[in-house]
C-alpha cells in the first residue's frame, strides 16, 4: 500500500488550485470577449 506524506498531498492540492484558477481566468476572459463582440454586433445593426 502506498502512503502519501502530508507535503505531497499539499503540493497536489496547490497544483490543482492553480490549474482551476487558470481555467477560471481563461473562461472569464473568453466570456468578456464574446460579450463585447455580441454587443458590438448588436449596436452595429441598431444604428444602421
């Protein structure tokens, strides 16, 4: 049976959190870009 040390578990948790935060930032950035593109397209048709 493999027993993990506390330091190993903490390092894995930190890596998981870093990956999660990175994915959240990418998702938020993509959402902002698509929202801006949608609003820009909407305003272009409203003015014309």
